């Protein structure tokens, strides 16, 4: 049996500390008590999609430690199928050290642990049957090895599934990145990632970058649809139906960790269930905005009713 939405990706324990301002290199800044929470772009997107109503299967690796036990328990409590999440003997779980400035801005230092060992062979042994089937959605990020992401995208394309790639964190340019862009249907990036994937851009000195133009250029590299998140300016999408822009929903951001994950999950759930691109974009912006209003990653992810309520209160 195949699943509706499959995530191949990372699971991390997040250790977060809130500070008055982010430290400069070489500087020490005192902050509040450390808060521990379930995270990892893969697991965040899996949990977000489940909260938004999808039937979700996660594929990934945990370490043989207390964090791994906690992260798995969180997945199952959220209704995510963890049967393709293995515990790697002797390995440490992925760990993210997060520093959050009071206005919500953050920095993340990642120790991939077991996530870094999700190679193509591990992927094949975790999913002996078909990874996805026709009509399913595969949601990918780049916190596990690029070759594995590429193999998963190839399998999804062969099966006739929709493949969504959140190209974060961005790897250095290389042949695998180019190959990956050719293998996915929908690409989701932020401003930095969009610029990093394109390399030098003609409008580099413009006061307002031509984001739809950059999205068109990214489409030429392979994806049918390109979505660029623009923080407080909302998001744009360019696809077969044309160019679309969605302003941000006005919310009070306290912690933007996980906001991008909520966005990607909602976009994937909406597109995977046949909603038109402008509507999927609007729902994704609402989900991302809601996630930014609460601290933490998985703890902050909204449920479908919250997204519906936010949308109902705004005409655009
Ligand atoms: O996207 C947010 C996530 O990035 C955090 O949960 C952290 O684990 C890092 O992977």
C-alpha cells in the first residue's frame, strides 16, 4: 500500500535559547533557560502535514539515544507512520543548537548525527516496497545526503507522484544539485536559497529584486513550479498558471523556527489534494505565519482549523 504524503528527511532534537540579540563572532551573550523540543526539517514537515489533515509516512534515521526515543514518540503521538524510521545502533540523533533573538530572528548550528547516514542503501532498506505511488506526494528537504534526496525524487517521478523539494539548507553548487532540480516538480526556497541556486543575477543591485523573474529562471533549471518565500513580504509562486503573489498575514512573530516547514507542508498538502496554486500559496502563507507566533518548531505548528480561521479573517 502506498501513502498520501511521504517525507524523506531529518529528525533533530532542537535545543533553543532566547537572547536579547544574536552574538557577533567571538562574542558571548547570555540568554534564557534552554528549551528542548522536537525538530528537524523532515520531521517538522511530516508533523505539520499530519496536523493539516494528511496521511503521512516519515522515512529517516534516529540515533540510539534518549533524544531518538523522544523524537519517535512525538511522531507517533502526532499520527505520523514511523514504520520507515529506523534507530541506528551506536549513532547520535541529529541535534540543532538554535539561538533566537527576541524579535524572532534566529541562527541554527546543526549536528546531523544519524541523518547524515541516510544513504541510498539505507533508504532502500527502509522502504523495500514502493516509496510512493501515483497521486501521492513526496516532500523533501536537504538535511539528509543529497544523493538520497535525488534517489527518492527519481523514484517518485517514475511512480507518477508529485515531488516537492524545500531546498534547505542549501548545499554548495554541484552536478547533483542541478540533477535534483531537474527531478522535482515543485521547488520551495527562501530569498537566500533562490539567489544561491541561481548564482550571479542581473538584478543584483536593484532596490527590489525581481523575484518572479528569478523564479522563472529557476523554472528553466527543471521544476514546473517555483515558490519563493519573502519573509514579511509574503511569497510568490510561478507555475503553469502564471505568476502569483501572496502578501504576508499580519501576525506578531515570536520565533520563526519551523515557519518555513509549516509553509512547505501546507503547500504540499494543498497541491497534493488538487488545490490551485494561488490557493495553495495563500494557505501556505497562513500556516507559516501561525507557526511564527509560537516558540519552538513542532510545538508551534498549526492545525488545519487554525489555518482556516486565519484565512476566514482576511480577504487576501
Ligand atoms: O526548519 C527548522 C529546523 O531546522 C529546526 O527544527 C532544526 O532542527 C533545523 O533542522
